[in-house]
């Protein structure tokens, strides 16, 4: 007889797993955290400014990611009535709530990278 998992069958756990899945789906991909992180540091940026700031992203990919983020109400796209038209991007209030999460991910990454390089340096010295 197969033993049934008790933890994942609870309502609270299912809600949590669904919430994690939703979050991962919305923020999935290589570039979304870079774009959000950049917009956290600078309040508003135009498309070309974002393209220059997010190192390595192409114009087509940036456009797609911005559309996804706008659709999920994490960024706001504002078209200014200038000649030629100017488009600015900024975080919405909902997008700004990702700030602490991105800060924690950055802290974890710094700590991890530091430990990894310290470990590798010790291995090189002892070899």
C-alpha cells in the first residue's frame, strides 16, 4: 500500500505551491530580474536606455520581456507626445513590491559567489 504524502495534501501547502508556480511563471526567463532590478535603481527609462543598461539583451527580447512585464502589471509603459514618440518604462506599485525579493536574491548571490571563489582559491593553493 502506497503511503500518501501528508504535507502536500494540505490546503495551505497547495495554495503555497500554486503561488510559487505563479511567481515563477511571471518572473521566468533570463532577463526579467535584470529589467526590474534596473528600473528599481532608476525610476524611469526609455527603451534605448534600458537596452544599454541591461547588458547582453537584444532589442527584440527586451521588447518581448517588457510586454510580458506590462501584461502582468509589473511595469507601466507611458507614450509621450513628442516628435519622434518617446516611450518610458517604470515599475508599478506592484512591481516595486519585488524590491525586497530582488535585494535578498542579490545578497544571496554575493554570499554564494564569495564562498565559491574562496573555496576555489583554497583548492588552487593546496594543489
